[in-house]
C-alpha cells in the first residue's frame, strides 16, 4: 500500500463478502460474494471506505429498505451466517434460568480487521475478561473462531483460561442458532455483531467494526467522526448486503443479486467443488497446532 501511494498507483481492495459460502475460506471453499472497494476497505475505520460512504451519504429509499427487510428475514429463516446455512434441528446447551445470556465470539488475533479496527485490543482472552467486567451477573458463552480452532490461525486460548471469565465454551454448529438463543453479544470487530443486529440482539462493540457508529450498537471503541448518520436497521442491511457487495450464483457461475445466493444456500445448492480437500486441511491444522 505504501508503494502504491508513493508511485500514485490506484489501489483497489477486494475482500470476501458478508454472506460468503457454505464452508470456510481456510478450507478452500470459494467465495460466492466479494466486495470491491476503491476508497478503502470496510474493516479499517482509520480511512474512509466505499461502504462507509454508502451508509453515510447514499439515498436508501423506502423500496430498498423494504427489499432489505425481506432479505434479512430470509437469511434469518434459513439460519444463514457468513459460512453456513443451518437447515436441521440444532440442540444447544440449556441456559441458566433467569440469567441474561451473552455471547463473546473469538477472532483471529492477527486478522487485519482486528489490527485495523481493534483499537489496540487483539486478545481473545482480554475481550472475554472485559465482557465479564461489563456483564458481572450474566451467563457468558465464548465461541472460538473456527479457523483458530482448526489450527490454521492465531488466537487460541486454553479453555481453562477462558473459563475463568466465561461460563461455557460453545463449539460446533453454525453461528445462527447461537445468535437465536442469546440476548446480547460482545464483539471486537467480528461480523457476528452485524449478524446479531439482524436478529434483534443487543450488540456491544469493543473495537470499531463497520456497523458501529450508526446508532444501533453500544460503542466502546473510537468511532470516526465521519459517521454522522443514524440508520434504521434495514437501511444498514441494505447498504451492507445489497449496495456494497457483488454476488456470484454458485450454480450457474453468473453474477446475481443477493437473494439468489441466499436462496441457493437455503436450498443447500451452494456446494463446495473442492470439498475433497477439506479433510486434508483439517489434518494440516492439527499438525500446525502440534508443532507451533
């Protein structure tokens, strides 16, 4: 990036979209959505991004907000999160009666969204500790990041350390059933916060994710003064899921609107053509964990 700035070379950043695929990128599952940003990137609040400009400046008319509401409800109904679509019955542990249930999702500690938007906080353990300090009477569940749990990325914390501050470690299954079960989430910069907002959950941001600063979250991180607009939920959804990303139909391989991809995921038609590689990647992760 510094070299591009020095030589006045235009820089375009490309990242995975927010409804990506059924399966993880680390397992070589190809994305069915991307974002292409010419002014910055959504996970770095230090500079403007195309998404920030959309959310702060674009006209988001009532028909688009209505479309976003329908899309949001379809995503929730199908149990879709960034990497999955839950179609079967998911049995979660029983929550403690009368207790507020709070989810803390872990992240990859050297992920660019953490380094750029975490405000100096990178530790999953510290995030859980801070959540406990703010929620002393709540039941807290910690969700390790799947790439970290698979051994491919940094951020693993011994269960014994997490359980000094959290009541349970929630592994396995998709994110959507967890979000349906909890009352609130505490995040650093995780996309889980946006997925929680879509489901009407309270969201506390310890860093500065793209969905912070629009009047929908409790913001503990520093929010850019550029974010001046207060948005209703479905205006945020419209910007994040309709106006900003680009989508590819996993069946035809052609560009499509988000509704088509969501429909494919709900119908279990967004398959991984490289699924034979996934067991090898799992074993690679385990070996990396042993020798790290």
